[in-house]
C-alpha cells in the first residue's frame, strides 16, 4: 500500500527587501497566462478547473478567481485518478489590531500563471499583498507572501489555517506534526512545521497559532511555507535539505526557478537550426511547453523513471503510454533532455523477455493495471535517435540499443503472420479491439472488416498488413543503422541498411495504388483496403515514396473534399460515408501527430508551399491554439472545435515540433 504524504513545512516571518534579482532577462514575465488556470472547483472531483505543476510533482495548484489568502488546491493525482484536497488547503489570515481583514474584499491587481510559477497581487485600503508559488523539487512547493503597508500600521497578526474537502478525513496533532487521515483511504496527508505545530484542531480544520509583528512601509514582511507531497519516508528524508534551504533563503529558490525556466524558454523559442521562431507563434510554443511540464510526473510506485501523462485533466490518462512517450521525448529532447531520456527509459522498464513493450503502465496497479494486451507502433528508435542527436550521449544509446534491437525484432517474430517480411498489428489476447489499439488508431475505419489470426510463433495478428506499421519499421531500421554506427557496430549497421533497402521496395510495390495515387493497407489475401487515412502519408514522412508517388499523395492531401479541410488532415477522408469527426475519435477528428507526419512528409519531398498552407490553417483555425484555451486531444476538421481531452501532451509535443523544426 502506497502512502501519499502532504507536508507543509515551515511558517517563516521575516522582514524582506525587493523580490528576486537575477542576471539577464526574465523570460517568464513575457508569457503570462498562456493557459487559463484560474477557477474555483465546486467539489473534490470537479475537473473543470485546471492547474499548474512542475518538476514531476504529483500535486498541482490553480489561481483563485478572487483574493483569498492562498492558492486553489492542491489537486492530488493519487487516489481516484485525481481529487482536490480542498478548495484551498492553506489560507493566510491577517488582523490589524482587533480587526480581522477580509481578504475577499480586496482588489485583485495581478493574477498570473507565468511559466514555472503562480503569482497574485491584491490590495486592501491599508495593505498590498503578493503571493507566489513555485515548485522547489518533485515533491515540494514553496509559497511566499509579501505584505506591504501603505502607511504606518499597528501590529499585524498573522496565522495559517488548513481545511479539507476529503470526506471522513480528520486532522490531529502528533509529535509536532499535523496529520490528516481517513480509515477509508490509502492516502495520508501530513502538515509538518519547522517549529512545533502549535494550534488547535477544530472539526475538519486546523488553526495555527497567531504570530504578531510590526509592519512598516519601509520594511515589508514575508511569510513563507513549504508544501510537500511524499509517497514514503525515504522521499521525505531525501527532500529535507532542499526544503530547509528554501525556507532559510527563499531568494535562492526563486532565482533557481527563474534560471531553470529561462533556460527552458530560451530553448523553446529557438529553432532546431539555431534561429528564432516566428514571433506569431512564440506564445503557442510556450503554451505547448507549459502543457507538457504540467503533465510531467516523477518516478513513483511502479513507475521507475519520470514521464508524462497524456493529460492530467482526464482521469483515464493518469499513466504512461508507449506511443505517447516516444512523441513526448522527441518534442522535449532539446528543451528538457533528461526528461526526454527518462520518458523513453520508463517504457523500456516494461519490456518483456520477448522484447515487447507494454501499451501503458501506471503508478499503482491496484487502481489501474498495466496493459500487456498490445503494444504501440514502433517509434522508439526515432525518439532515441533524436535524443542522441541533441545530447551526443553515447552511454544512453549503449544502454538502449540492444533493447531497441529486441523490440524491433519482436514485430517480425510475433506480428508477421505469413513471414513475408511485412507486419500486421495484433494482440496478445487474440481480441480485435486490442489489435486496433496496437495501431494507436483505436477505431479507424480501415480495421472495420479485419479478423484475427493465430500466429505460429505466438501472438495474434489482424488479417491485414498496415502500411504505416511497415513504414515505421522501415524508419526504425534507418535509426538502428545510425545508432549502430554510433557504437561502431558496423555489422549491425550493414544488416539494417540492407533490410531497409529490401523493405522500401516491398512497401512501394505492395501498398501503393497507381489509379488512386495513395498508399493503403492490404489484406493478406491481396485485397486493397481502399480507405483514405493518415496511414497513406506515413511513407512520405519515412522517405519511402518515390517522387511520383509523393506527388500523387500530396494531390490527395491538398484536395479540399478529402483532407484540406478548415483544420486540415483529418484521420479519415472527409468524403467517406463513415466520416464522423464529432464522435468518431479516429474516424474524422484531426490528431496533431498525424498532421506533423503529413507536413514533415511534404517538406521532405519539396512541397514547402503546401506544407506552409496546411500549417497556417492548423494554427489559425484549431480552437484555442492562439488564445489561452487548452491544447486538445484532437480537433473537428470542419468547425475547428476542440475535441476530447484537454491539456493533451502529444498535441503539445507536435506543436513544438511544427514550430521549431
């Protein structure tokens, strides 16, 4: 049983000078509120309010829509796939003399989600209060209040209170700590101060001891505390030095935060070739980065390395998925390289003896079971090669290369039914639904008539070969060739290079239809599955198509009746009778990974004008991309409406690729 500890460490009242002063430009302040993270959840399970997290923490916070003496949350990504512990677990309360100040009546001067921090400033007649929140580790959050008086005031009294929404949970004081627990939950919340937790437990709340101090216009006062979330005692002990340093020197913590985020932002705003990205898309690029960082979760429970949720805002996505992971890693490779490496490693931690990688994995398998019914398309070689390209980390390649080889060969051992060197999607349990999941395109029309076959070597395959799968495998052979050369494995490099040459001919011959000018899946009996979908342009991304084939595919892509829609490149030809973008999932909505593959394919074959046209239509017509709306899982190709999950990681990763590459 995992324990989840929330610890509030240290109430510190000190006279303070000016806020953090760092060298260089503070890029954080240039990008306020790229996402709307303000709101008041109605109850513990309200998922309509979105939140800020950093450094892989498993808890997050929002901006209060009005002055309140604290930040909304935390939102705990533990039990029940996400719960608000409170509308505001910790609140600052102030009094001037005998008069309790009503912070809710204050005027909000500034309320901003900046990259890497939350910041609010509000004013009363007598006082100006600024509150900031940053993460100082993957388990701890520093909150600091700065109180300035407008004139000489009598003594000011301050104290912190804590309250929770979690039903049947009770506060108690034990060994100078405040414990919040329930017999019905595995989660335990601790509030620990750096001095004895003097105060009282009243009903479902804790009231800290009041402290009195002078307030002078020349000497503002800071009140700081740290909130920490731990799964076990080992984590708490490891984190204590960081917590103590932040409490004793908050300037160090804020400077550190600013330097780290300035580095993230500087990298994000720079193209892969070293130039600066178009100013029109800088805010979108930063919003994409923020989306990815908010979905970052650190190693915990059965997750042995850091990685990213597809979306913290959707309870069903509180895990790591293989296909998503490879895309996240490519998007982050030259922005947060270590996170990109960890995202790859965390999935390879779940490679079985045969070489297969699980579809998805979770922190706590009592809540969600790892899915071994299928894997996902082979894009990990792309991710590993991209990480090496930007880091030159040969040790990383050396560690993963034999694992990648084994995974690559697994497809030919367990997903090539007739052993002709061309693979099919399939499943480990023989179900067609899991086989379709394996493609990543869960309910794509191309699989509607497919049936399952039992493979001689084990496992099950669909009775159709998929062009995208074999194009991915072709690309992976090229990546394996590159990585083998990095490790001076000339024999391996020669082998994969020869295999790629053989495979490219098979794909051009078997899957391309001259009459229609497109690539299609093919049944094992030779019947062509003439459904126009994104699988047909993957051979351009992979560099497989001949120039003539590429030109024909581009003609289909630019056809306004098929793919050149308001938001371009839907996952099904818009003229198809089963086209259903509103409710179809992979039967019409626009997914940004497939947009990326198409646009990069066009660029690879010299169709730059067409690529630019499609990119501009995407940025300008997909709902919310150029405002502070959330980045969505997919988009309606006709109306532009955002669909399905909000704050979706692989969409954000591919937006970064489209803007920066």
